């Protein structure tokens, strides 16, 4: 779920459903092996959302309410070392639209299209002259170029939209006849994100930001979602004021 170009404000959360997560996830666990709804990295999370009746959307809002708290649900395979996509989210503060960002900093990809597909950290500039800049006092994560210009800036509010409260569900997986099945192993509920701690993860390069966009022949930008990614939930869970095992 992500904010797409053209959205001028964050969606209201008034339509989120209240879900008793411990009870519903236990029900799902007792069903045993469940066939995944989707192939790929998002298969576990998508299947859980389908079972819980959570519609897929592009509004950038959390998935549900639990005891009145907005919760983002994340599924993860137990035996995997792949990078985790925490969320995809363009910032509220964008001085350049997607197409302009590509034209200013992009390159020609193997198909001859103007593109901007890069991984950003604060450590060093990419060949395109971009990196991240963290300001923990202001509460911001900015894309900055060599001249100091900041075309995109994420704020504390942006990050809290997706990570304020998190339910991380770990599942065992198996494959039969080229189909993937999973069974829930555990679920942790993490509440009250310390955004300063999260900014520290970005500053250390433990959380990276991937730009994934190109221009179509028409000149319109195709954005596959600006992804915040990390290797392990253990780093992130340490940034919450309270973490409880609910299953």
C-alpha cells in the first residue's frame, strides 16, 4: 500500500475495521496449512489480509484497528534472508514530481527509457548524485543532491502513518505441486514507535530507501513505489516502546 502521485493528503482512518487480532490469528493458525493468495515476497501478508477481510488499497493508511489503535500488518516467512519491504510511501513534501525527479537525476536504462532505480543511504552519494540526510532534531529524512537541494523530505508524520503500531506475523512455509502454503508460527504486536530510533536505523544504513521509477514513452512517470527496506525485524522492533507476543 502506498501513496501515489497526485494525492494531496493522507486518507482518513475512520473507515478502518476493528479486528481482534489475537483471536482471529489464532483461528487462522488452527486451520493449519493455507495456500498463499499471491506469489512472491508479499504472499504471506496478502493471505493474512484476505482472511481478516482487509481490502488491498493504495491509500497509504494502516490495515486495521486493534483496541482503537491503527495497526499495520506485516507477514514474514520464517526461513528467509531476503530484504523486507517495510512499506512503500512517497513523502508529503515533494518539491519535484516523479517525472521531474527522473528528468533531473535519472539515466537511460537497458531499454533506453529514462529511469531512476537506486538504493539510497546516508553513507555516500549514488552515481546519480543522491543520498539521504537525516535530521533527528527536526524529524526528517531527506533525499539530498550534491548541491544540497532536497527534492523529497519525509517527516515524522509520514513515518508514523505506516509504522506507529505494527503487527509482525512470522509463518512457516512449504511448497507442494509448485504452490506455496504457510502456517502461522508467531505474532508480535509493537506499539508506539520511537521515530528518533527509526531515524537512527536509517542513519546507520540498516533501513534503506529504494527509488523505483521510469518514464513511459508518453513522458508519464511509472512509479513502482518508493520502498523503505531492511534485513531484519529485530532492529525495528527495538524501536517500539512496547512489544508483546500475541500468538
